[in-house]
């Protein structure tokens, strides 16, 4: 499932995938794969992304039914 919340939060901070990747210590391809729903990040990476975007885990990664 695509993570549109992550993509939207990243865009709201005016960050490219590469800039977010640099902030959290992963490749741009990893951020792209998370946004496309092709990769399930570790909880540690989720927390790093949340900190970089000033969001909570629920705001970015909770899937609503």
C-alpha cells in the first residue's frame, strides 16, 4: 500500500526524497520504496523519519481501514 501520508509530509516540509534520505541516513531509493509501499521500514527508521518530519508514528504509518 502506498504511503501517501509520508509523501505528503515530506512535500509539506519542501524536502526531496534525497534530502529526507540524507537526514535519516538511507538511500533515496529506500525512501522511494517506502512511499510506493514496496518496502516495510524498521521501527528505528520509522522513528527517524518521524523526527525529521515532525510527525508521530500514527500520523505517518498507521493504516486506516
